[in-house]
């Protein structure tokens, strides 16, 4: 089975290279290769899941360490299944599009990287594949290469790179504290140790990186921008799977590093609650189909992270929170798969995502209507759907902890129910606008879905009601199998999902949703234009955290940095001439210091030796003087004296030069140069 695991992770990388060699022109062959690769990955992940029922598997390949068991095995299967469904819709969705070979290349590369994250056994492997996944998925966001896509890609890549670098700093600190990054060993190493400030810094640095990918507030800014511009199959994977890699990392921090820690729990709960409410409010205002689903993803990540914080708050009594959170992750992945694929099916026929132009588009498309309705009901938590089971368990865990924690947790419960009501309201808005309202003259006629696209929609929607109506047969065993990853404890008794106590929470949410839909969406968020009412969005897209906070902060930082650089540049212009002058004086001082030392020694301890050749030199000068006298018709004595003065001057000057410290240094440098030249000649000749 180790061979199956390695093949599963690295097969998509190999097939991506093969697909790129097929090229742009042979589109059918390349897309068939992509679908085949995803199908093989699905089969391999299914085999690994069955094998993990008996015992978990570990495998090491160089620096990478992998594990198959509990949540990792399930999410490996979910990842492969979602990629297969997205690949099945792609041929019809991308018919006539450009740069498809590039899309297919990065489609498979991202599959391999995502599987590497979920099957990782240590945080180095997690981080490596996490960063590869972030970079390869960037190509999805900028696939259309228009202005909106490039702007969204810029935001996406900025958040991904910053998050990755901060996360890496956290991993460095964590390794310094624990001496290991093996996920299974972290809890044992830290057991009994005092929580040091460095551990908190490491944990929050990692939260920055993983929270950025999950779409957690305040690092969510990429999510509402990237989903609407990315192709629908890619949006389904961005929302349904890639955000869960971030949740995967946050689960590791919560259960392995800071389990039960109040500082961590409250921080995570506050951020999760803001994310949950903010995403739901943005979705209510949106009038773009995919943007509404993107803001919905933001809200649902908040719901999931509320459940993660409850796992840690409840400790040994966390069975409800653990099972509910894990099922919520599964529900959100499958829901966003069916909803974004449905949005893709709508877009490929209508070529618009504006709700005012899509009104009544799906009235005569029963298959599309049913699949979209299943996803909407599961997201809103309607009984009979997987979403109802997961939302009920998380809600009951909040109620359970509220008995011990007081008003603040009760406030979180109210916001949980309120956000659930907003979810029902905006999903009702989408369904009524597209499938219930009468078409207008501007409503596109659309096109019929191909059998392959229809199969992708049906497969993506099928699991939600099947699990929802058989909770004890399917949902409970699935959650129990995944629970060990988050240190989840066993249920003391079976949950009566359809009792009035558990139905009460969803009834409250649905009542809030109905009130918001009829009193806000149908009145405040609609206005009459001509003879009909249209949806409006008073919340402009320009009013965002990115535009109001991050970009001004970046501009301020650039200005402050530019001001500091100008000051430093001016100081350097003033300091450099002074420094050169000082260095010049120091150099002169040390150059003359050697000569001064030699002079002092020659005048004190040492005396100059007489030159034995002085007479011989004078003999030669007299002979030369006679020759000059004969040549110039001058006196011999005069010529000899002149030559003697020149000789004495040259001799004195030469002795001063050759006996100086500077001359010694010069000769040393010349010697070094000669040696280097000889070495170079030996090397090359």
C-alpha cells in the first residue's frame, strides 16, 4: 500500500507533464487524460481508505513523511472525488476557451499538491506541498487574464506568499521548542511543559499562514475576489478543498500544540465568529451568483472554526464538537462542489452571473434545479441533509459549553443561529431568482448540459441527502472514524437528530432566514426599475477591508520607508566625503608609521654598514668622467665632480626607497600578483 500512496500523490505531477506534452491543439485527448488521471487518483484513494480501516500507514520518502488514517484518508478520498467531478464538467465548460493546456497542467499539479498536504505526517511536508498548492492554484485565478482576474490574482498571491512566509517562521520557532515537526509527536513532547511566549508566537504565526488559506478574518480578502473570476470548476475546488487545507493546519495547532489553552481558544472563537457573521452579511447583499457563493464559503469557514474552538474548549467532553466539526467540513466540501458546478453549468449557457439577468433561467432545467436545491438545502441546514446533521452537532456543543461559560458563549450561539438564518435567506434569494421567478426578455436561453456534465452534477449532489437521511448508518461512523485526528472522544449515546430539541435550533434559524428574506431582501435590497423590481447591492465592492485598511497601510509604509531612505541617502552623501578624508589621513599615518619606525631604529639601535663597493664605484665614475671630458672638451675634474653628485643623489634616494616600509609592501603585492599569475597559467595551460 505504500506504493499506492506514493503513486497517488505523485501520479498527478507526472500526468500534468504528460498533458502539457499533448499540447493545446489535441484538446479532447488532453482532457481525456486529465479525467483518467483523476479517476485513477479516486480509485487509489478509495483503496487507501479501505486499507486504513485495519491500521494506519506511514511512509517516508526523502525529506517527506506521509500518513494514511482517520481524517487524512477521508479527505484524500474527498479531494480525488471533487477533482474527478470538476474534471467531468470541464470539457463542456471550457469549450472555446483559451490557454486550456495551461489550465489542465496546473489543474493536475494542484491535485498532487493538495493530496500531499492531506496525507502529510509532519509539518515540513505539509508546508512544502501547501506552498506548491498555493502557487499552482494562482494560475486558476488568473485563467481569464482580464483586469478583474489579474487584480484578484495579485491579491491571492500576496496573501498566499505572506501567509506562507509567516507560517514558515512559526515552524522554525516550533522546531526550536520541540525538536520535531512530526504531527503525531508534538502533543507528547509538549505534554506537561509550561506554555512559553515563544510557543504562542509560533502558534499564531502558523495560524496566520493556515488562516489565510482557509479564508479566516481578517485574511479573507482574497476569497470574495478570487472565486467570481476563476472558472467554475476551479472555484469549486478553491472553496471546497483548498480552504480545508488551511482548516487542516488549524486543527493541528488546536489539538496538538495548544489543546485546552484559553488564550488560543478565545482568540480562535472570536475570529471564527466574525468570519461567520461577516461572510453571511456579504452574501445577503451580493447580486453576483459566484460572489454570493464565495462570501458563503467565508461564512461557512467561520462555522467550522467555531466548531474547532469548541473541540478545545470542551476537552474530554468534545464528542459533539468533534463529530460536528468534521461532518461540517465534509458537508461544506460537497455542498460547494455541487453549487459551484451548478453555477458553472449556468454560466456556460447564460454567460453571465448577474442575478437580474439570470432570473428564471433554470425554470425549465429540472436536473440543474434539483442539484442546486440539494446543495442549497444542505448549506442552510434543512433536515434530511448532511448540513443539518453537522450544524446540529456543532450547535449542541455550543449549548453544552454555554452552561459552564456564561453569556459570551450564549452570544456566540445567538450569532450562530443568526448566521444560519442569513444562510437560508441568501440561498433562498439565489434559488428563487434563478429557478422560480418568471424569465424576462433579457434572460438567456442557454444550452443543454452534456451527459458528462450532468453526471458530474448528479454525483456531486448525491451524497448529501444519502448521508442526511441515514445519520446513524453513515454520518456517525464517518465522524467516528475521523475523530482520532482531533482527539475526539466517543459519543456516550446516539444523538436523536430529529427530536424537537435538536430541530428547535434549525427552526429558529429558518425563521430568521424567512424574516430576512421577506423584510430585507424583497424590500430593502430590491427596487423598482421601469415595470419590474431588480436586486440591488448597496454594499459596494470597493468598501472592503483591503481597500479601507490594507492598501492605505501599504501606501503609508511605502511613504515612511521612502522618507527614511531619503534621509539615509542624504546622510550617506554627507558622511562619505568625510569618511574618505578620515580614511585618507589614517592611511597616510600608517604608511608613514613604518618609515618612522625604521628611521628611529636606524638612529638608535642600528647603524648603517659601509658599502665595500664605494671605492670601486668611484673608480668607475672617474673613468666615465674622463670620457665625458674628452667628449665635451672640458676639464676632467669638473666632469668627475658632476657625475659624483648625481651618483650620490641616486644612491641616497634608492636607499631611502628600498629601506622604507611602503616599498616592502609594494614588493609584497607584486610578489603576490606574480604568484597568482603563475597559478592561473598553470591552471589554464
